[in-house]
């Protein structure tokens, strides 16, 4: 599955995630490794994919599950694209600093409680294959970002389900990149 997010989703490491609690009540966290494209990429083969990557950062693919699953006919766009729904940071780490991006520890905690912990070697879709697939149908431009998928532990699959609320603090961490701290506030 592939979906896009609007640029109004993107916020930096010091910005707040603002929830429209009158619009959605099921907002979920998803820590993800984020690829940052460094040069124009069209019809890139997987074996050449990393030549087009500037670096990597930490991302949160924030998701309004009620809009993603029910209120938008099963389409992901509106549930994934609400304002501030893509915190990224704390920096861009270049590929020469990362080493193997397919072997990095990744975790997420909410209010100090560990929710997700895995390694990028567990990604279902490998990063070079993502770049090959996407660049076969669209031109990737410098500054474009690609989120690579999330480990288990998201709120909607917990028993009972858990969702973000104003006042929450999300810590998203990826080895060799750092920690992205995101504070949640009412919109």
C-alpha cells in the first residue's frame, strides 16, 4: 500500500502535534525510518537506489484511524494528512554516517511507556525496492521524503486500543539518528 501526505502535515522536532479532537478521537502513533531524497530520481533500479538518498531521519506517521478506516471510505489520505500529522527530525543523518540503514534499532514511547521496539531489518518492504517502485511511476525530487513502515505496537491494535490525547509526549528513536520528541496539544 502506498499513500501520500500533504506538506501541511510536516512539522519539525520542536513543533507540536495539534489534534482536532472535535474531528477525530482515534489518533495513533507510528514511528518510522524516513528516507530523504537527495537528487532527482526516475526509473531507479533497486541496486542504485541509495545513490539518490541524501540521508535519513526519524518520522511519526500519525494516523487518525477513524478517518483512515471508516469516515473516508477506506481511503488513507484524510486520516494520514491532517495538519501536523508528520513530525520529522531531529536531524538528517547521511548514509555514510548510518552504515547499513536496514539494521537500525527503532522504538517509540508515549508518556515514558515503551510502545514499539524493533529493527529496520524487520521492514516488510526493503528501502531500495520502495525507491525503485515509486520512481517507476513518479519522479522523486530532492527533499521528497519516504516513510518506510512501522513496527508492531501501534495503538489501534492494543487491547484495549490506545490513542493519543492532548498533553501526551511521544519519543521516537532510531539508532545513529537520535530522538524525535513530539508534544501533543489541542488544535
